[in-house]
C-alpha cells in the first residue's frame, strides 16, 4: 500500500509567483492536514480538511488556501510568494478527524523562494 | 510563551547512555500527547503516544504530568541510530491540529 504521496518533492519559485502543492492520502483515509516547517523549527499547522470540508485553519495569511477533492487528495495553494515562504511543506493523512486518529506524514515538498 | 516548549539541545551522548528529554505545554485543556522522531531532511514519524499512566515501548519510556503540564521521553541504552530530532507534540481539544515543539536534537556517538 502506498503511503502519503506528495508532489513535487522540490520546487524553486520566484517572489510574487504562485505555487500549487499536491497530496494523496493513504488509501481509505479521509482527512488531510497541511503543515509548514521552516528550517530549525517544528512544523506549524496550516489547514485540516475532512470529507472535503475545511475543519481547521492555522495562523497563516489569506495567500494560503487549500481544497480537498472527492477522492480525498488535496492541494495547497500559495499566492504572491515571499522569501519567508521557503520551507518544507508536509501533508499528513488520517483516517478521520478527531482525537482518536493518528497522523502519517508524507515526505514533504521542499519549496525555495528566490 | 510558545505553546509547546523544548530544549533544542543538542544532546551529545555516548552509545549505551540513558538520555531524557522534557517538554512543557501551555494549554491545560489539551488531551492528546505524542513524541515524534524526525531524521535530517525527512518527515516526522510517530515514535509513541504519551499517556497519563506512563507508557513504555522497548528502550523508550514516555511520561505525562498533567498537573505540571510536562511531558518527558527517556531513552535507555542509546544506539547510534537514535540520532535524530525528537519533537514533542500536543493535539488540540478539537482534535484537528497538532502543535509541535521546536524539537530536541540528539546525537549518539560511538
């Protein structure tokens, strides 16, 4: 069984550009969460989606948006990129939302903004 | 004050040593607690959940003190392969968000 798959693995963008990151959860998992990890820090929560609805949003500007598709895959979009958006973007998959469900992380997309 | 705080280290220990990491969290209503391990340039992986009664998994023991809002991880008989960053993680009340500490780096030397 495939784990959490993210694409692309690496990406270089210029300031002001837009980027779309993709995530496919583990088969059967209906919840996807997105995290940003800046070098030297722990991951920070961006969004959680469950059954195609947003179930949580972290403290990120409106330049960050996401959606979940009927097959439970997800996209994270970032507009008007800033140098500070350079980070590892992690997708986490869980069976459902709530306390009883563990998270499995994908290997991430490393975004560099120049 | 950060929601989850950890000593960043690094902790440099010889093989076979016992090492302990601590973590404090600010939200007293938090219900779920975890330790994740992250290797350099890799994704975090769940090491173990943390329960109030304390729990053990082989060489690893986790403890939770709700009164002090304090979580610990003890690693006995350290191996070279234990070298990694250990992340203390708290799940919020709604169960939809993980809050990570900044991580504690462990380096086990021969």
